């Protein structure tokens, strides 16, 4: 059984802040041996990120705040609010915006992140080793 507490992640190498101020609190990582990683991500209000996970699939469940996700391929924008799930099941290129309050997302990545990944210039994470 694995037990993790957010308080044990804050301020460690599992707590990563991106260039827009987005915080990724990485609760489960590849080293935990589950095949996926689990993150509590906070996207600051008024920020926008252009992302394209070419090597990972990701699911996001909003628990606080509001925003939107733009599917770059279709041009369709989907509202995000607490209780909304969106999954990037086709390595979808997208733009994520937090529009009303800091948006809190519970995120799952497959394959699991190692933990020290930072977004590359194209909005992706590097491929797993």
C-alpha cells in the first residue's frame, strides 16, 4: 500500500513550478511502479499554456476554478469547471487557460513521469527512457 500526503510533496523535488507559475505536485511517479503518475496541478488565473504531449496520454479532472481547453486541431474550445474531465487520448495539441480563479486539476499521465520533466519548447515532455 502506498500512502502519500500533499504536505510531504510541497517543497520537494516532486513539487515543480513551470514558466507560467503553474504548479505540478507530483504525488505518484514512475518510481512508485504503477505505470502512471498522479499530479495535483494548479494553473494560475489569467495564464495560458500551449501543450502537446506527444509521448504521453493525460487525463485531467477539475476540482476547483474555471477555465477552458482549446483543441488546436478542431478549433473547438471546451469550458472547464469543477466536475469536468478532459482526456488527451490522441496526443491532442491544446491550449489550456485558467479564466476564473486558480484552476486545480487532478492529472494522470501514462506512461508515468519520472518527476523532473519540464515542458519542452513544443509543449511536450521528453519521451520516457
